[in-house]
C-alpha cells in the first residue's frame, strides 16, 4: 500500500495542545507519509508568523518532518494541475497545490482536516484523519 499524502494542518498538529490530535499526527508521520514543498512552506509560514516560533525551533520541526516524510517538489505540471483542480473543485489555489502534488504522487489518500473530506479524485480520496477521534 502506498503512503498517505499529508496536508500542512496535520503536520501543525504536532505543535497542538490537543494531545490526542498531536499523538495522531505524530503516528501518521512516523508511519511514513508524503508531503510537498507547499506543505513545508505553509508549516514554516504558520510557525513564523502565527506561532512566533524562533527559527531554531522551526528548523528542528522541519528537520524532523523531512526525516520522516518523502518530500515531493512543486513543478510546472503540479502548478497546472493545481489550477485545474482549483477551478473544478472550488479549492483555494494553495490547497489545490497540495492536492495536485498528492494526485501526481499517486497517493491513495490525502489526509487533511480542512478540505473536502470524502472528495474522490481519480484513485485518491481526501480524508480527515481526526474524525474518528473527535470528542464532544
């Protein structure tokens, strides 16, 4: 079975005060996942601008994520696919870049909390990895 593709929000749960989601995110990454440069860019931006983390901590997080994940590049083909997907599925362009890389990588599933869960794109489906663990 191929590795899942992981969205930036799943990676960012590593930093969450929600221990259940943080543990789930860690388990996903430790088991092996695929991410794109766009995911690394978004994680870096959130850590720097929103969380105000020092660069040393950001570097450590990125190094750990890159060590446990296969990283795929942004390419002209992924850019063109992202535009197509954004138009067809009303995705933001940045989300569409992640979805495009996931589709091109051949991943069976894109794990994301904030996109269209259940959306089937060819052989890939978008799935929220936290739905079965949400508490009331």
